[in-house]
């Protein structure tokens, strides 16, 4: 049973990676956050299977459980969704010491985490990710948040949020057997991102085991989850509040967040990240910080994993630049981009020339 310690001064916690752990999660949570009542926020799509297992385990451990279902898509990741959770918590007279358990993917973890962070100034949060993307990325590190629309209607992702570390993360790789194949590939995009940032050997591992990963071989998949999660943990430990190094985890995301909300593109987060990685690598090549052969290697790997590396239709570049200008990484009016520097390393670049950004957008089909 791999267990990864997240050593943060104010809120250290552990990430448990164990097949079948959902069956005994109530006992494990009661050892961490003993209480009479537990809030259980779940993805409505998995309410009949994985969340039911967690609910029954909590009840066996003696909790009174209040279940709240969330619609897990970006358009419902809003302050209104958090407000409904607040109402449920108030109606059930929850205390700030009651455990708040989030079961689902990144959207559920973000909304539920934000509600837990802000209700009565903070409830103990337990993350139970059920997608690969959430297992290796979204459930770790304490970022929570919701989206807000611009006056024109475009969504700005995660512009309202809080850092709120969980008290525990429980990962059961077996739940991925019920995950939609497209959502599974989205998680692989985040694993490639982690490898591109910090571990060239992990890139090789993913390429060598691509077929077994796509067959959901549990041994290979468990190793991928652990290795990718450890990269995220090491960066979070070094920079919990994103004052420096943690921003490296945004590799590809400034591009991705500009295209993900566009309905006509029909992109999930990991798919937008894959295109964003391709754009970021092309920026780096144009700036002489990455070899074209390295760019081609990673693009080929993304395509081997059946991830997109180009937009499905041309898009207004001026609109994309406008969306990038609202990114949280803008500082002093200057766009900061995280770009790879070769394989297994990345840096933050201040005020990348617009001509290079435009070239990257054109390269991926804008």
C-alpha cells in the first residue's frame, strides 16, 4: 500500500494509494476526523456506484451522512454550486469540525473543496478522487475554486478560490475501470505534463507502457499514479502558495484555459492541456530553449495516447489572447508563461513576445 506523505508546516497529510480502499474509508476517516456527522459531496454520475460505497463505509463507521450531488462540468463549477452546498450544511447544522468528503473528479474536488474552505472558515476536507486527472493532480496541493463569466459570457477558470489543504487523500486505482476512456486519457495528459516538468524517465515509462496503461493494467497504472503524484507533492512542498516553483505545474494551462471554455471546440480539461502542451513546446522551440526533435517526441507521445495536439477548428486568435490576459499568472499586466526547457525541466518566462505566442497558436491550428 503506497503512502505518500505531504510535509507542509500547517497541514501535513498523507495520500493513500490502495486498491479497494473505498470499502474501508469510513474507518480510516474516523481515525483522522472523528465526528458524528459527515458531508459527502459527489459527482452525480457516480452516485450509484463509487459514492455509494463511500457512503456505506461512512455509515458503518458510525457517521450520519448528508449526501449532496454535483453536476461535474465546468459550466456548473460556480459560486451558485457552492451556495447550494452552504445551504445544505446550514440546514443539517454542520459544525466546522465535521469531515467534508469530496468524491469525484477535479470539478467536484474544486467546488466541494472551496465550500469546505469557506464554510465557517474551514472544515476538514478529505479528497477521494475518482478520475486519473484528479488522482495525480487536482486532489493534491489544496487548490480549490470556481469559475466566473466575463461580461461577454466567456468563463474564466478558477478565478475565485482558496488554498485549503485536505487532511487526507484516498486513491483507489480500481475505480478507473468504470471511467470513460476519454476522461482517462485526460489524466494521462497531466501525467505527461508532470514528466515534462520534472522526470524525463517518466516520459519513457509512459511511452514504453502506453498499451498496458490504456488496457488499465493495475500494476502499471498504480506505479504511474504514485510517480506522477510524487512529482506534484514535491513541488507543493517546496512552494505551497504558488509564489514561485509551484507555477511550473501550470505548464500548458495558460493556453488550455483559453480554449477549454469554448463550446464549439468541445474540449475536456486534459484534452485542452494536451493542446496547451503542444503550444507551449512550440513557444520554447521558437525561443531556442527546446529542440524540435524533443517537441516532436512529446507530440508523438500525446498522439500515441490518443490525445489532441491541434484544435479541431480555426479559432479567433484575438479572442484567445484576450482570454490569456485574464489568466491568474498575469503579473503587472505581463503574461507569464511556463515553458519546457528541454525534457524534464521547465521555467517561468516573463512577457513572452506576442509574435511567439501567436506563432504557437497558429502551430496548433488557431
